[in-house]
C-alpha cells in the first residue's frame, strides 16, 4: 500500500462504508436442506477465507400451509445456531399474508441481531416497504436491512420509488411470478435459462430493476435459473446477468449453482492484475489523472477498477499483496 488514504474513501466518498453483499444468495426452505446449506456456507468460508455467499432461509415457499408459525420458529433456531461470522437471512411471507406479522415477531424479534437481512417478497409499492419497516420497528429490529422481491409489472413500474427507500438494501427480480402475472402473454420459455434473456418484457423488467437499484446505490440481485442440473445454462445466465444486465448478485436454488455464480461474477486473473496496477499507480499519483500503458485514467476509471478489486475480494479471489493490504486496512 503506497498511501495512507484508502482507495474506497477517495473514490467512493460517502459510499465508502457501504455494505458489499456477497454475489450469491442461496435459498432453501426444507429443514434438511437449510441445515446442509448452512454447513456448506461454513465449509466454503474456510476454503475461500471469507463468507462468499448468503444463505436465505425460506418461509414463503418452505413453510407448509397451516404450519407457518412452526416453520418460523425452526428458521429462527437455525439462524441463531449458525456459525458466527456467516451471513444468514430469512425470506418471510408477503406483507398481506396472514403469517407475515407472526414471521416478523418470531424471526426478527428473536434473531434480528443475528440476521444479515430480511427478504420481503411480492413488494408492489413503497407502501409495502413502509409496512415492513413498521413491523420490524415493532419487533425491535429497526436496524435489520430489508431486501425486496420485485415480481409484477406494477412492482417494476414502482422500482425506482422502492429502491429510494433508505431501509431497502437490495432489489431482487422474481422471474417466475413476473411471467405468470402476464396472463399467458409471455410464453413459458420466458422462464427458462435462455428465454428470460430474449423476451422483450422480461428483458425490460430486468434492466429497469438493475437501473433502479444502481440509481440509489442499492444491490440488484438476479433471478433464478430453474434448470439446476444444467451447469452450462447456469454459467451462461450468470455471465449474462453480470456482464450485460448490470446485476452484482444472483440467486441460487441448488448447491450446484453456487460455484458457477461465484465464477461468473468474479473478475478473472487478468482483470485483477490490471485493476491492481491501475489503483497502485493512482495512489502513487495522489489520485490525479495519470497515463498507464498508453491509456489516460482519472477518478472515474479508478472508481471502476477499485470496484473490480472489491468484487474480487468478495468472491474470495487471490489478490496481489498490495491489493490485500487495502482490504486488511479496511477490516482493521
């Protein structure tokens, strides 16, 4: 490290202390799978030297009808028992579901201090966010970040207003419900790994959500790929989400999908080396414009390459010593 001023402080300003979320958000709702997901999270944290994916325990799809309260209690116990330092979230029921209030009281009320986030599905407008925030405050969990799931044409229309709410940390796209909300106007292949990147209405929704998230400094999280045994399809979808659609995070619904997501969203070795060189030279130049390998760089490009290194760190990639030093300083 060549200067005492941290790159994030110089280049990101007020956003220097913003939370950087893992690029993969892994969902499970059945007891045995939730336990396996938490065990895998701990194992991979040892392998990578960092918690490289979130585990979101699912009440909406995981709880049996009539057993919502029991499932909420189970999820709470699993979250409280998770290994320290791991990121564990919970997806509760929608705000208009009869189980929503009980979910929040049980889960956020008892384990809010342990959770990384609370995911609220089927958010249609900022009024739903306000209702969720009020429920968290009533449960004394007013510091718990909210993630929201955008799943309908109306929600896409309201995405910018939703993203602007200060308690919202991330916006996810709910592909399956979005397609089914169109009364058959979008064919079934619009839910597939390939079709979701070609149908105009789905593409428009994805871009709107990513744009809304970036407009307010929030994290856009890409939707599921249901063909979980097709590794090639998973890699293709994750790569498109990361490089063409502006997403910095993606859902996993099967353990087979976690590593392909990490690989797709992580910078490769060449990008890491270039970013390290540019940021090192920028620090030496006291962040003034400088020429590197025949190309002029200034704070706009420095910001981009610092974010490349931040993503590399978040995905557990090996960093050159000088880049490691910056992250060691940030953690101290």
